[in-house]
């Protein structure tokens, strides 16, 4: 059973010139780029994962470790919680992750695909993933949000625990079957849902579920715990499509469950990197090649008076449009499983240019297929993790 927790936080902005330049960029471009109202669970920076057998015996449930120790740039001189306290919080979150993994594995195991069989309406789940936020990542986020106590961190960080339920079929009703099981977990007191977000693209035909399924889920948690469960529809100009829900644990920690399709999940893993780069967030040093390629898109302090400022703004706009088209491309894909070691193909820049019937100023190395190769090389794996 899970407990009540506050859901929102306040971020005090930095007054540094670079941060001011970044905020100026956000004001102009964020409606197109920022798909999320708050920080959500990211599965981008992680170690190579090992498979764990689910309750059915299939190797389709995956633990992913946050490799924040190599992905963050926090200096010990910055004001934040101690490393020891961050480790304590991460350990608590790890216990909650195990609890959530057991719960979802036990209740959703019957909906997972068997062996390498294609997903269908009876077995719509391709894979489930779980991750715990690492101690270094917790310290960095605590510093950004000016949180100095254990209670403050637990109250304000809502991505300490994360789970992804990845669908492998686009069959109508697939997401509803998953939500029905989660609603039963809430109704029986096994899972407390405190907030639901339905992220939908501009073309609503691509959303995974209608309002009725989400309303049923919210009502189940409301009736069990006598709390109001907000239901938000978030229209993302980038095309990001997913269902997010916040859950609360007995120790006060808040976690997030995401439901999204296999193709969107794989692309989201890649797109998270340029998303962070363009918004001035830290990424793993191992992605330095991607950072260098996308450097011409990143806003600078003197953009307002620099001749190159307009060029950077134009490139950013085109890259965001490219991202939107790429998300749509993933939603339109047939969700049949790929063959082993087959490399996923994303929308190319050439295809994007042809679709908009105009020349693009994006360079070939900014193509998502090239960025994907660099990412998998940096991760030390062959092909995307969802293709295995």
C-alpha cells in the first residue's frame, strides 16, 4: 500500500548569464521542445542491462541501473545534500523499485509476450523496465532545486523510482488491457495512483488510450484512498506519445510508471539526449560526440546580438520540426518485433526534407540514425536495447 505526498515543486532560477540565455531560449522555443511539465523518469543513462525472468519464465523484465556517477557534472562545492544522505535515499528508492517490480510482474505477467512471439491483443506487453535514481543524480537534482534535507528531496523529486511498460502492438485496446490490470491493483490497495498524464501528439488518432480508460484508473485510486487524482491531457507538439502516472509508496517516495509503444520507447531513449543538450542539462560524458554535433543548436549568451544567433535559432527550429516528424514516423510503424541484431531505422533528414518540400539546413551528422549509431557505440551495445 502506498501513501500521500505533495506533487509539485518550486525551482529557484539561477542568475548566471548562461542560465539567463538558456531561459531566454526556453521562452521562445520551449512550447515546441519541452514535452513535459516536470522532470520525469529517464532511462537514457544506464549500464548494460541484464535480463531477469518474469513470473511466466520469459526474459522480458529488465532492471536498468542509473549510471549517474559517470553522467553528471556536479561539483562538491555546490550546495546540496551530502553524498551519504543521497545514498540513503537511493537505497530507499531501490527497495520501492523492487516492490513495484514484483507487483507489476505478478499482475501483468500474463499480458507479456511469450519468448520471441509477436505481441498481440492478448499479450500486448513487449517488455517491462525498472530503474532507481542513483545517488549522484539525486545530489545534482537536489542542488538544482535547492533541496537541503531528506524530507525535501523525497517530497520534491518524483522520479526516484521508475517503471516502463512497453507495448509491442498497436492493436486497439492494448493499452486499455494494461490499464485495467493497474486499476485493479489500485482498487485492491496494492498501488496508489496520485496523478495521471496522457501525453498525446497533435494528431490524436495516435494516442494509446481514450479518456474513459484513464478515468476508470483515476476513480479506482480515488475510491480506495479518498484522494483526488488529477488527470491531465498533455498535447505535445514534438509528437511524444505516452501515458505517465505517479505512484506513492509507504515511505513517502514518489515514483513514475510510463506506458508507451516499443518504437516510441526506442526513439525516446535517443531523443532524450538532444533534448537535454538543447536545454543545457548534463549528459553522460560518453555522449561527447553527440554533444559536439548538436553544439550549433545550443543557445549562447550573446545570441541576441550575435550574427550567428539567428542561424542557431533557425537550426533549432528545424531540428524540433524534424523531431516531431520522427515521433510521428515511429507511431506509424508496424509494431511487429524486429529480428535479432536488426538495426532500427528512424526517419532520415532526407525523408524529412522531402516531406516538408523544402531544403533543410540540418547537416547529415544530425540525422537520428547517425546519432543512434553514436549512442549505441557509446553504450557498448550493438543495436537498440529493445531490438534484442
